[in-house]
C-alpha cells in the first residue's frame, strides 16, 4: 500500500493548507461493485482534473459576498466516474467524530463566525435535540460546547424535553453521561426562558442543534435573541428537493464557465408529493416518476460508456438520521414493496408521517476504509471546511445507504497529518487514482454550503 499526502488549495476564507492522507486501494479488491469504463477514467484525468484550478477559482469568487449557514455538514458520494453532494444538514451532529488535530481550526472559525453574526457576543445558549438516551449524540454536544468555550464564550445547554413534559415540573435539569464518559448538564428550556425573562440569566445568542422536525415550539417565541441557524430552516419547512435545486443550479453555472458536464458533479433527482406509501395508486405515481429518472441516468451511462445499472435512492424529502430511505434497483420495485418496508418509509424522526419523497440518482461509492464501503462527510463553519470523517459500514454495499445502524466513523484530518498514525486515518481510493479526487470532495462540499446559503435566503 502506497501512502501519500495531498495538499488542498487555499480558498479565500481558508488561511491554511488543508491536508488529507490518501492510500491506494487495489481495484481488484473492489469486486463487481466498481466497474468504470477505461475511457471514462481517461475522461476524468484528461478533462476534469486539469480544470481543478478553474473550479477552485470559481468557488472562491462565489464565496465572496454570499451568505452561508452558521454551520453545516455535507455527505459526498464518489463513484470514480462522477462525484456529488447527496445530503446537506444545517443542524449537524457528529462533531465528536472530527479529528482532534482539527479542533483548533474549529475553535477559530466558531469565534470568527459568532462575533461576525453577533458582535460583542459573550454567552451562547445551545439548544439541543432531545436524544437524552443517545450517548453518542451527547458526545457531539459535549465536543461542540467545549469548543465554543475554548473560543472564549460561555455556554449553557438546554432542550425542550417535549417527550417528557412532566420532568420540567419536577426538576430544572438533567445530568447526562456521554459515550466517552463526559458528564453534561442539560437544562430544561422552560426554566432557562424564565431566567432570561427575569434577568437571572443573560445570553447573547442561541445556537440551534435541533432540526425542529416536528415544527417550531412556541417557547422559542419568548426568546428575544439572535438564533443561529434560524428556526425556519428546520425540517418542518425545509425540503431536500429545494436544496438540490439550488445546488444543481450553481453546478450548472460553474460548469458553463469551466466547460464541463454538470452531471459529473451532481445527482439527478425528482420529487413526488402527497404520497401515502400504503396506497397502491400513490406508489404507482412514485414508480412513474422513478421511470423518468432511471431513463435519464441510463442515457448518461450510455453516453459515457459506464457499465453499471442505474439505481435510485428514495428518501423522505424532509428529515435526517438516515430514516425513511429505500434503494430502488428498478422503477417497478416500489409497487411491490412489503408492509415492513412501507412502514419504514411511512414515518421519519419523531414519528412524523412522510408525505413527500425525493428520488435521487444513486452514486455508487468506491471509497473504502479498512475493508468497509465508506463515504466522506465534511463539516463547515460558514464557508470553511473545519473537519470531516469517513462514514463506513461493514455490511453495506457500494449501492446502499451507509447512514444506518452499525455504521462506523473514521476521522479525516484536514489540517494536519499524523506522522506514524497515518495508517489509521484518511481516505483509501482505488489504485490509479490521485489526490485530485479529494480536491473535488471539498469543492462539492463547498458548493453545497453555498447552495444552503441561497436556500436560507429563500426560506
């Protein structure tokens, strides 16, 4: 195995070179899940990689003067013949999975962004999800709060506790232990709001780490503080199809300027609304929409000589945590799914009924880590990439959803390598590839952050 480092570009907002460790992975070990036509590999090397400088310059120009979310995470899928951002979360969990070498960068960017959004800010109220029984989510909150404190701000953590409304009548806080053993105090938000109103507690800003899937709780109306990211960007109002409309429009604009096919950097998609997945006629409507999408993908595969069968991810248009997702290997498959699968697709987080579905071109992953299929995920503060990890799964194939029970996380060090520890971190890519793919990973993540900024302005 041949290891080497790849230094990523310094974009306008990035003061340091980003570094990722790459490892070559023999193509023979990827098996039948990875069959790229040689002409397509040559096309990427001859036509795409030489345009990386133009792509970087285009993104840098767009970043100037364009507002981006306070923070975000972006999932990337790389197929060897194309690369695409496939999910963007505006209330990211998973800060506990970032590499420790990247935490100083995270601290600097948190400080810069908080003071830019709320000049003079000294104290932050962090409103979390209600996953009080999920020790890994508690780890996420612990790391995020600790880094905000390291940036020089006071932090208090609270949540709605709507799933246990009687608790706030008996106590004003919970003591929780994270997966790493850290102890964390989580206050009842109702008590915190009372202290804000009375003046017993003073905060300058609210940072939401709750995606508000069930809607905006009325208690937020009593908090007269800047809220980062705004509650209107929660999954109760936000849709993935709308996000990808903005993202793909940016990609089309970029590709028109640099002279490349937008399909190489995006996933085709469609959406079907007012669906009851238990109703046969509604499933038929989904199937008809999927047929159109399969045909578009097949045409592109034929154009580029790609020896793969198209597939499609069927996802809840609003939601996260890998819920409400099913892989379609054919457009007719949705009409025959059994009750167990229908029940899985019917409800998402907090048992919210799913009525609109995103149909998204499947991008088969060729990234592997320690024998597992994997996909990179990058974290942003504003436009800046501040860390990332590989999400892997030992039991899933290159054509499946990796955000599922049993997944693993391996940090990607974006600001420093690890010397002797290089075997334990980084991206493993097929033999014959080079660091240009990693530049594209970050470029796709940066484009998704820009699209999310346009989306927030639209919401």
